[in-house]
C-alpha cells in the first residue's frame, strides 16, 4: 500500500507521540508499505516550527525521514490544478493539496482528520 502522511501524522510518528494511533503506526512501520511525505507537509511543519508551535527541530524531522527511507512527494502542476478544482468546501490549502496528491498518486492518507472522508479519500487511522 502507498501511504501519504498528513502533517500531524508525520510529526507524531517522528516525535514518538501516543497521539498517533496504533493502526497508523503499524501501517507506517510495515515495510511492505511505501511511505510518502508531501512537500506541503514539510512546509507546514517548518512554518509551524518558525512560529514556535512545534518542539521538534526541522533538522531532526529530516534526519528521521532519511533514516526511514521515506519518499519525497513533490507538488506538481497536476496536484495544484486538481486541488484548485476540488468540489469541496474545505478551504485549508494544505489539506486540499494533500487530498489532491492522495487521489492522483493512488495513496491512502494517514490522517486523524475526518474532513477527508467527505470527498472519498482513502483515510487510514
């Protein structure tokens, strides 16, 4: 299975937080699954770190991604176009891009956020 981690799932996984569900942790640690992280999540977490809303330094996050062979998922024009065209009242641009990437890249989205259920994203938690 291809998994795209939502920003909070990525942060909780790297931080070892109990807020990450056992199911999500198991999926991420299962070597049969490909784990992807979007550029949008890296941007969101770095922005929050600069706002002093997160304790985990960005360099620690990047080191964990390298150690665990997590795949980078860049934002393409197709992702941006799809996100802009989504028929969805949700206005969070980060979530819209993640939804577009999950759909176009055929990934399950690892997220606690039920808002994705409204547009039929395969959400795992």
